[in-house]
C-alpha cells in the first residue's frame, strides 16, 4: 500500500514541480522588468529549489562521448553486448583515426566493472568508467530497475547475480582471452563467489580482481548500514520494506524493495549535510554562481535517481551477507544454471591476483571489511596480493572524484598491468598510462597519501 501512496503523491506533486520550474525561469528571464531585482532573484531561486525537491528523477545517461588517450581525443560508442532480464552488459567501444593510438588501445587490458545493485544506477560509476577508459577496454554491468521487468521474466535471486557475473566474465574472456574484474561496494561479495566457483570447477579465472569498499566480512567495524541489517530480523525486512510494484509500471505485481525507501535511508544517514547542500544551492542561485549550481544539479541528478530491487535478491543479500555471514563462515552454496548447489570456496582461487581498496572514512563499508578477502583467498601468493587504504577518503571517494583519480586509480592501473600476463600489452598500456595519468601537480601528494601493504594472509580456519 505504501508504494501506491508514494506514487499517488508523486503524481500529484509532478505538475507543481513543473509549474515551479516555469516560474523560476519567468522570474529570472532578463526580459522580465523585475528580472534583475534582488527580490526577483530570490523568488526565482526559491521556485528553482522547489522544483528540484519535487521533481521525479529518472535514470541518468553515462554521457561519455570522448576520452583523452595519450595526446589524442578518442570517440566513445556505448553499446549493449548482452541483454539479460535484470541486467545489461554494456561496453564502451573506443574509436580513433590516429594509427599509433589505435595500435596502443588494441593492446590494452580488458576490464569488467561490476557495478553495485544497491539502490543507485550503474551511472554512479561514471567517473570510474571515464578514468578507466584511458588505459583499458571497459565493460560494465548496468542493472535494470526491477519495477520495469515484467513478471513473466521470472524471479531474480542472489544466485542469479552470481551466475550473471560468471557469464559476463566468460563473455569478455571469449573476446580477449582473459580479463580483469573490478567490483565496487555491494558486488565484492558475489564477484568473489563467482570467481571462487570458476576456480573450484577448474575454469579459467580473471587475471586480477580489484575489490573496493565492499562488505566481504560485515562483522568488522560495523557501520550504520551493517547495524540495521544485523539488529532487525529477516522477517522484519520481509514485512516492512517489501512492496508490490503498482499497476502503472511494466513490472506490476513484482515484489520489490522500492528505490524511494533506499533513498530515504541514504538521506537519513546525513540529513544535516543534505539540508546544508540545498541551502547553499539556494544562495548560489541568488549570487549567480553557475559553476556551483551546476555541480549541485549533477550530483543530485545522480544521487536522487534510484531503482527498485527484486525482493528475493534483496532479502537473500541481507541474510547471506549481513546476518549469516555465509561467505566468511564457509557455508554459502550457490545454485548454478543446471540447478546444482555449489559451495563457495575462495581458497580455491590461485591464479587471480587480488587488490583490495578501502577508504579511511568509509561510513558504509567499515575498515577491514574489504581487506578480509585476503584471509579468505589464502592460496593467492603474497606477491599477487595488495591492500590499499586511502587516507581521508569516504565511501564515494575511492571510486569517484579527486582521490579516485589521483590516489586510487594510479595504483589500480599499476596492479592490473603488473598482472596482465602479456609483456607486449603491458608495455604498450604502460606508455599510455604514463601519458594520460601523469600530472606533476598531483603526483607527489598521491604517493604521499597512499598506504599500500602487501599482506600474506593467514590460512583460513576450517
């Protein structure tokens, strides 16, 4: 019933939000006799803020048209390579007429970025993708809004997520021989499961896997997110946050965890910060600070755009990751495509290098939660593993923004190149990376800020 009430309220508010937007433009129009008066600027700013608070936010575009590779601007063509009921495997194909650059990018490593399915769209990783495109062939998992998936397309479980990841890895391996995998936040757990299952079967596993800010072991340094999942029972989640999609969407009748509830939870974690941000936006509109107002719009266009998650997937993630800790306890079994249950054994991974990344101030995945992967993957040799802690970085800072570009990315590209398994590719990509990534102004601070530790993990207890 709550979902229907929310949709009714949204439908009622939508015309008022549009009216506020029109009023803001009218009062700020230079042809308006009052347009340059302080009163008109305040009224316009108030209406614009009302529009931003009341509008409906849709899925943003990646919008990556070009990237700078070496000294050449390379065109980007975005296309869907695999279309599954709940996810698209999206590729960012690079094109250039420069023969030297073309030869270099053909030899660069292929990377599969597994985006989180935890409320926001994959476009949240836009900065991650754009930076990676300088030195890599890039694919990303673009998860679909469950309310747009018809009931006849079936259910979606955590096991399906793991099977999707395996299918995508095999696809990229089939094109390039092998690949590297990067998982950000929530997918660190299913990605580790996917690679573990492939290793247990004797399949070819990715050359490396980079895990960033994820709840591998949610028992360590629990955050507000972890505490909510641990302190409420499974039945509480099923009875209080699961609703059916209303009839005005293609997925009518599907049981989901609605995106608007997740968004409410995001805002509730830092309400004062969001209130201050909107007030600053109001003042910037009055001052005519176009750069600051546009930065605010871009951030909240992304932050406020949320998707629904299938109820089975959401509830199973809560139980498996945050309540039963099945991965770290060695009790997690995943149903494969043939219906057989397979035990997840990270200790079977031997040939895939492991890099873990954590932010010092991460308030979503606490300190040590991601690094716990090293203890589970006990048969990866010390020379093929590394842990990176980023001082001063919060959750989003490890994959987006200045710290991602200046501190984290140089270490990620270095790790991938060191484990790419091809001398020719490594040499060509390194040259490109040096040209594209080296920035004299930020190079020294980045080295100073990074704490990198190669750790030999203790054997896992049985």
